[in-house]
C-alpha cells in the first residue's frame, strides 16, 4: 500500500514539473522596457569584392561537317561501294584523316568507254583530214577534209568535179566490190521444200561455159504472188531466196542466170536439176555509196570512174566554212571527252573519304558493303574545341554581363573539370516570357576539348568585375525608393538617418558603395521594430572582408569579414 502511494506521488510530481517547463518555453520572457527600438548596424569599411553572373545551358558545337561521298550529287550519279569504315561514333579525328575507303568499279568502265570514244573521234578526224593519228591533236580547223574509200572496189557513178560545190549528203560516188555477187531467185513450193540456207547450188550463165558454185544465204518462208505472165506457166505463188557466189570476173548486174541443185555431192551439168524460174544478178555483196559529209567545194578529185581503189584511198578533197566548223565540232568533242576522262581519273584518286575538320565523329549512318552515290552523307563530325552556350538572364543580371567578359565553365558530366570561355554576345533586346519576366539572351563561347559532347548541361560563371579597397555594405542594408538606392545610417545621437548611395559591383552578399557613405559610417541592417515578440537581434561580427592573406576569395563568395554593432 505504501509503495503504490509513493508511485502516485512520483507521477504527480513529474506531470507538474513538465507542465511548468512547457509554460516557460511557450511564454516569452518579459521584454525589457526601453525607450525605442534596438538597431543592428554594420560599420562601413574598405575591402575587396568580385562579382559574377551564373548562367546555365546546353553545349552546342559551332562547327560541324559531313562525311560525304566524293562528287556533287547534282552533277551526276556516280556509284560507290563502301569498302571500310575506319572510325566509329565518338572517335576523335583530325582534318584530312581517312575515315572511309570506297570501291568504284564503274569508274574503270567509264574510263574504258571514254577511251574508245576518244579514239573513235580521233580516227574519224584522221580519215577526214588525211592526217596521221599522231597529228590530229594539233590540227588546223581551216585545212580541208578528205573523202576516203571505205572499202576496196571499183569507182562507179562518180559525181564530183574540181571547183564544184557539193551539198551535204550528196552521193559523190559508189564503190563496188565485185568479187562477190548476189542473185535473186524465185522458188516454186516444190522447190522451196527441197532447199535450205547454206545449201550449195549451181549457177549457169548463157554468156559463157561452166558452172559457178553459189550458196543460198536467205530463204523467205512467206510465199508471195508470182508475176501474172510467169504464173500462166508455173505457180501463182513463189518463195524468194538470195544466193551469193564468187565473181569469176565477168558477171555484171542484171544478168540472167539458171539456178539448180545437184542430185549428187558434185556440181556438174549432168547432175543438176534446174529451177523453173531463172534468177537475176541483183548486184554485188559489198557496195558503198559515198556521201559528202558537209557542204563544201571539191578542191581536188583524186579518182576517175571505173577506177579500182583500195580501202583508205583518197577520193575527193573538200574545203569551206562548213568543213572548218565540222573539224571544230569534232575537236571540241574530243576535248570534252578528255575532260571527262580526267575527271574520272581524279575520282580514282578520291576513293578515300577524309574528315573535313578536327573534331569528334558524331555518327556513322552507313555500313560496309552499302552502295552510295556522289555527295551522299555517310556521317558527321563536329568540332568540340569551339562550342557555344545559349542562355537567358534577367534584366538585373544583364547589366553586369559585358561582351568579351571572361567565363569559367563547368559541366555536370565532368565534375572537377573547368573550361575557359568568354561572352561572345549579349542581346540588347529582352523578351517577355509568359511568367511576366523579361529575359535577355547571352551567348558564351567555350574553349572545349574532345571529352565534351553537344547537349551536355553546363554552368558558366561570367566574371562581372572586381575591385580592391572599396567601401562595402551588406545587401540587406540597401533599399530603393523612386529608383534611387538608399541606406539608413545610425548617427552619433543614436537616431537613424536615410542617405542616398550610388552602388558599384554587387555579389550575392555585398555591394560596393561609390558615393554617399564614408568609412566608419554605421549602416542599419535591422531593428527590434521588425521582430516578432519571441525574436532577438543577434550581432554579426563577420561581414566585411579582412585585408589579410586569408581574404583572397571573400568578395566573390560573400564570406566578408566586418563588424556589426548593436546600439540604442
């Protein structure tokens, strides 16, 4: 019973004690009765200050270039095959470094084709002018051209005289190679069934003895109507055939000839069965008509009618304006082909794609074995040594940022790394954002390195200036009325007084005062009139920067040494 009573008394004592402590904590002490508010002051002293503005933004390259196939896509569609890709995304490359090798089989084919065209044009010019191939490159367009015999044979129907003008396309002569002749034959249906192409036949001419051996070279499988007169004694439909044979030297065009096939392996008059209808010598197997290539005057005729000539013999020499233009046209064509040839040889030397600049490979978009055309994009390179940050600052900070001001840049992805830079541009016209705040754009040049990448988030500290041995006041002492900066100072009589001040540099803690205060003035930073009943003024003895060796960075980080005094 005694123990229980004791425990009850202990609990009651604890409850009473705890309640008393809580009341003491919640109810403030009775403030000392004073005549007026108590002020917190800061004694103006000289110190050092540095100011800056921090901006953030993404890194952007100022220079980039394409890894592209050689040639202009607008000039042609040359095809390449990617042989090897020597770099990958993120690799550092130097300007001119080989990054891709190519194959181009079509270039060799084009060069071969162009060579053949050039040779053909040169031969044509040589034939027209009579100059050797080695001299046509130095031809004088004013010299005449020559009509050359394209085949060996006999000159027929010569129509050219010296001093006579020949029109373009005019037939100057014909050359007939009469070593082989052609015979047109008509076959009855029964005869048609007995012959075939390549079959030997016997030809018998009434003008001389003997059998001439011929060969059927063509048989038309479609029947044609027979001549009405011949049809009376034969068939109404016949089949046309062509026979070729060596000319023994006497056979001429339009001669009539009997045609037959042998019943044995040998062609002899006794073994031949002749066709119903005789054939007609149409002409000779090889016959060429010679045309004047341009309108010109025949300055010399080198042959006569019925004269035997050999292939390449000069028949007629011509001269005139059209001749000169024709030579110029051919020489111009040769020049164009030679230029194209040089271009293709140049392409053979360009089967390597090189980096257009120093930088980092941003991407490769093709694979080995793919076919690409002239000018096609294979990849990208960007330069990291010269990058930019585009950021926005408010209308207060923009006054502290000057073009050319030095900047220190840090990158989130590279902690501890610092990069140098400078403000390259400050835009003078701000933009009103939806938030109602005016923002100004600032461009910061970054001297980067290969470890940087476009899109990295960066912070740039813009140096807004520094000053040594200047009067400093804390920012909380400054206020503004009607656009004029002011502070309150505490006079010797203990009464506050408002003075106008002109400010210089500012950072996040302190401001430079260039006019309105003197060293030793006590600026008011606070008073008991501004406090809640439970708050007390606390003195701050470390605001102004010291002038000792430990004050090197105080102006920039706001940890300035100084004295704050409290007085009535």
